[in-house]
């Protein structure tokens, strides 16, 4: 093996030499060192490098992070979950107790309600900043219903207030009802315990709900008849509509998609064949269709959906792109099995006003110029 | 023959549906006898939620003048002279009490007393133009405050 000029000796090291890849807990190739959460050096929010994500599962170390009072260090041997309020029998669980319940695993996305909001593009050109408050994981845990049933719901139980053990004792009110069909208390993320920054050792996961409702470092569930109207569900994570009114508990993330390849910040390597790739997701259910346009939304054709299409999970789509070197404008439009269709930005602005801050599921518009440079037309 | 095969297939399908139905119903086939009873004394210190009707508010009282002193000691290091709140974005004054109690100051060692909390909330509501300077806040008076944004909030479609 001949060392390439500029390569370090490690790159040319013969097999059998000290090998960092054999570390007890491995890490990505050093040639992938740029694939990291950004912005770097800022505690939160740290965004998923979506442009480099190859499949629907976001590696745990790349999953976006938005914290409200830092990451607590919780010992699973002493951490407990207390369930009380409108229950017949208030209970306290250790993590070991919760791991003894019948368990399930599910693939679900998490999207911060502020994903794709106006202003993030100031951080950079890439899809990491326009759409990177998004991740998807294989979650392992116990159905919320099983834990609440263990305590026994009283007849007037209608909400559960979930509280974390972070510095802000962050809390959110979650409506019961259909939430109980698929809400989980999760301890596993992608086959291992949750990462500290993503809620270790226990978090709430309400599939399809805005990310901030999925309370991390869960320490308490209080069953109530009404919401508690915490700061983070009234003064924060809400947005006045064009009439000035503020809708509370607008929690479900609607149908959305984004083309991750090609995506802004990249440059195509000349005319020829490319595979257009992206992700679609909906908090309402399963993705049924993604259409793509290469002429700015004038004509559309169906993209190929991968077979792996879990409800409330990222679904990968692809389409052939034969680029002839002329400027094109790429768009993708998702539809879900609840009848939801991703709107244009103009339609969203008409419905909700121009200050798009939360639940922004508008169709993204990427331009490719004659030099192959990809830019975000809404940045 | 094709009929019999079809009948067999349908029977298998029906059985599968039944089994699947049972499997779903069994998803919460407890109780499992897991966890231990949570005692009242264990829950009480954790149960800090304050609802809009004032339930959960502690005994105690405070006014803006006292709150100004508490703020200078415990809050000014990060928040300067006072926090500009945009009261039109808050639905309930109880939420402010709840938030300050659960989240401020961020170092857990110096949590505020109930009297200090009422005082700081009074101070904040006063400097943000919501509360008269001489009002004492307590578990009765705090829930009676109507913030200017109250009418903007709604739930449902």
C-alpha cells in the first residue's frame, strides 16, 4: 500500500497495527469527522446532519438535541418514576421495574416544532439547518397505557402531566385518549440505552407529537382532569395566528418531506445521472405517497417509496434525476394515510401568517444552477 | 377443491384476525404487580404543579417591594433589572409562579421560599404593567389576576 501524499501515517498503517476501530465502543471513520450535530460548540439546539443521513434511522450520536436546562446526569439505579394524581393506586417505579414490563419496539420520528422555522438558515446553507431538528430512531420501551393501568386510571382522568428531572423540571400536559394507543415510556434508542442528552434513562415518546412534548429524563406522571398550562405549552411553543389568537395543544406534526440529496450547500459533479433522495414523515400516520417536481412545482411525478414505511416514522423516497446541466428547481410533496398533504409555503403563509415559527411543514424548494450548485430558495 | 381451499384460507385469515385482535387486547394484560406504592409523603415534595384555579399554590405571601429585593439577590445575576415578560403571551399568572418555582434559579441549592416566590412574581407582574405595586399575592389573590393575553388562548380546532 502506497501512502497518498497528504495522508497521515494512520491511513497507511498496516493491518494489525494499533487499531482505533477496535476501541471498546467504536466511533465513525475519521474521514466522516464533518458529519456532526451543528452548530458546534453551542449546547442547544444541535441539529441532525440530515444531508449525510443515509437511511431512516438517525444514529443516536447525531440525533438533534434541544434542552431547556442542560443535561442531567441520572443514575438508573436510583432514578424513579412516580405515577400519581387521578389514579387508584399511586406507584413509584425504578428503571429496573419498568424494564420488567412487557416491552415493545417501534420506529418513530421526533421533530422539534421549530424545525424549518424562519431564521435557522442564518446558521448555514445546508438542509441540516433548514430541516435538522428532526431525527428518527428505533425506540424500546413500555406502553404508557400499561404503566397507567398498573396504577389504575380514575374515571375523570383525561390528561397526564409529564415532568422531567432536568434543572427546569420541564413539564408538559399530554391528552390521554388516542395518545394511549401508541405512547411509550422509552429507555432504549437504536438498540442501546438512551443517550444522556436524549433523556437517559427514561423519556416519554408520544409518536407524532412535537418534539418538546416528549419529555426527557422522566421522573413523574401526574394524571389530571385538565392541562396544567405550563409555561412551555402556553407562553412557549405556541404561535399567534393571523387573527392574534393562540391555539393551545396543537401538538401533531403534519405531513412533510425534504430532499436530502441533492440539497443546499452541495454541488453536482456535472451533468448525468443522480439519484434524488429524501425523507417523508407525518405525525398523523403512514406516508402513502411522495411526489417530486423538477420544474418548480409545475409538473409532479411519484417518487419510489422504500418498503419500510412505519407509521409516524421517516420514510425514504427516491427518484431518478438525469441532469442535463440546465437550471432546475426541485420540490417534494408528501401525503399521509390520514388525508394530509404537504402544503406550499404560500398556502401555509396564507393560513397562518408570515411569521412561520412552529409546525412549518411547507414544501421546500431547492434550486440547482448551471454550475451544479444547490441553494435553498426560501433561505 | 378450489372452494375448499378458499374456505380454508378464509378460516385461517379469520383465525389470524382473531389472534391478532387478542394480541392487541393483551397489550396491557396487567396488572403485573410492578413498582411499589408511592406514599403521600413521597409524592408531596414532588407535586409542585400549580393549576390555573390556584390548586397547588403554597401558603405564604409577598409584594413587589419585597420582590425587588429578592430579585436583586437571587435573579439579577442573570436577569439584570427584571425580566420583560410579554404578558400578552401568558395565559395564567399561576403559570408564572409554577415556572419560577420549578426552574429558577437554575442551581438547585438556592430554591426560593414560598414568600419569596410570591414576592418575585408580584415584582415581575408589577414591572411588566400587570399588577398594582401595593397588591399582596397569596394563594387566593394570585389566581384572580387576569393577564392581558388570557382571551387570546383557545383549544380545539
